[in-house]
C-alpha cells in the first residue's frame, strides 16, 4: 500500500498513450530507435544525466517519472501485434521483455556509466548470472578475483560448475597471478574494486589491457563506487555489474541489479537471456532506483566524507588493530584509489583483537548502527563478514581472502558522525590492540 500524502503516478498504458508519449529528445529520443550511443557522452555531466536521462513524458505533462504498472501492452490490431513480435515494429510487448519505467532507469544508468546499453535485472546476483549464462558455454573458464562478494564466489564455485563453467580465483592485485591463471578457454575476467569487505583496489586499466591481450572480457562489479566515483567502461572494462540494492537505491527499499556495456555485447546475448529466462526488474523497483539515481551524487559525497572521518578516527582507537579504507595514507593502494576514483566510498572495515567474540561484542554494543548485511544505505550498518556475507566460503577461502574472525565491516551512512563514533566506542572501550 502507498502512504496517503505520498503522490505516486501510476498509469496503465494504452495504445493512444504510447503513440503520443514523448521521450525528452535532449537525452533519449524515441525508444528504441535512438540508442544511448548516439548521445555525445561529453555533452552532459554525470549529475545532469542522473537527474534527467531517459525520462519519458506522457501527454499529461507529469514532472516525475511514471510507474508503468502493466505486465503487457496493447496493440492497435493483429498486424501491429505480429510486427512487434517479429521485431519489424519497435515497442513494448510484455514487461518481462521491456517496460517503460525500467527503460528509463536503464537509460539513466547507462548515461551515467558512459555505456551504450543497460539492462535492469531482478537483483545484483541475477545481473551476474545473466552475464555469465548469456556469454559463456560449457567448457569456458572465468578468472576471478577471490576478494568478491561471498555469494558470487558460491555462484561461480557451486552453480556455474554444474554447467561446465570453471573458475580460477586469484588475488585481486596480483597481476602476474591473473595472467598465469588465464587459459585458452578463459572468456571472462571478473572483479570488484574496491573489494568487499577489505577495500582493496585493482588497476582497472591494467586488467583491461590484460583482458584485451588474451581476448577476454573484463567484467567489473561497480557496486561500491557507483558511476559517481568510478566509471570502469572509460578505463577499458567491457561490462559493469551493479547491485542496485545498494547505493543506487540508497535507502534499503528494493532488490535489483543492472548490466551495462556495449549494444553488441548486451543486445543479443544478455537481453536475449533475460527475456527468455526471466530475471527482469519490476517497474516499481525501477522507479525507486531511478529516484535514487537522482540524489546519488549528493549522497555519495556525504557517504565519502563520513566514512573518511570514521576511518581516520578508528585508526586512533586503542582496540583497533587495522583499518581498511582507501582514503587512508596507510592503505596499500591509496595512490591508485586517488587517481582511479573520484572519492573513496562509504565502506570501512576494521579488525579487533580476539576474533569472533570481540567482534560480536563490538557489534552488539552498537545502538545507532543497524546489524544487517546490506550496505549503501543512508542508515549506517555493521556486519561480521566471516559469519554472515562470507559464511558460505570454506575456512581456506576466507583465509585466502583475508577475512579474519576479528573483521567488522561498516557501511557508513548519513547520520551525525559523532553519534556513530560514540556508538562504536561503546564496544571498543576496554579493548587493547
Ligand atoms: C559487491 C556486490 N555485488 C553483488 C551483490 C549481489 O547483489 P544483490 O543482493 O542485489 O543480488 C552484492 C550484495 O551484497 C554485493 O555486495
């Protein structure tokens, strides 16, 4: 149910509406004839794209985007239906394939990332799954950073293996290790940078060059930075993955994901997979995400500022043995982060002595932080990766990834920083590093 006083425009599309709908020519043109590739990417800044790109405006003249809550779309006659299904006539058929609200989200995010095409998906994991199943076949091989989201490791290790797709895991910043792991069957290199939860930074341009030399595609999960802080396609990556569940929404409301890249890579294979297999984004979620995109740049700056303050403060605390944040001079890839990113992000991890009991003690002593696995929210969250997000990894995999039992991950939100410090201090007081 929608709250009273919260005006949300919902329309059921009709043929008349469709024929009169005007896409803002400034940013889109009429879907699907005009692709994002036809827009000069240098013409508008990322913030303008975040607020404006892709908007479809109906004859009603609404200022905010509509939610097209319609599973199917109506044709003027049987001949038009046939033409839509054959692809001779562009337009919507069914919301598993395309939906105008989802399309607006896709065009907006594509513009922000500097990509030709974006495909919205039901979750971040389905964005990764769709990419792999669309582009790979039995016998193919992935080289992946081992410092990735635990469920992605499980997907590669436990599910893709059933379909004959093998993965070799390497250390994110061991560039010789990446090259050595590449086989003739390798098709994808996969990474997150910054990594989850240790905030290691990979040199995207260097790995893109490696991928090109070996005829592989470089896939970057850009969830932690978002296009506001990092645009991997401009550094040579081929495909970007997002869990829209995180910063793109920004207020912990919906689960969704996205794949961004060239029309050639996404158009046939990944879109083809999605419309057949069905992990499509819902129009309501797309609307929440595109509203989230409008404030993303403001929120990311605030997340970065608060996280920087918390990270610097944590380094001074007696009960803390190590702080992982790329904005700190002590971070091994601080220089790379400073050139590759336009900010250091909102995630800070730190280690306490004494392993799990101490980490849990610190977590349980907090009052403002939410104990939850999600991140990228205006509300700060605190997580024990070893027993939550990364619990499915074997002890060896966790040790190789550097995820100790004393590690705590913070997603620093937009509360007053002094309140967050006081909250952490409750559990840290008395610990001796
Ligand atoms: C870096 C990263 N990628 C992908 C995912 C998966 O996204 P979702 O939960 O939307 O499926 C997550 C989820 O936490 C994540 O942190």
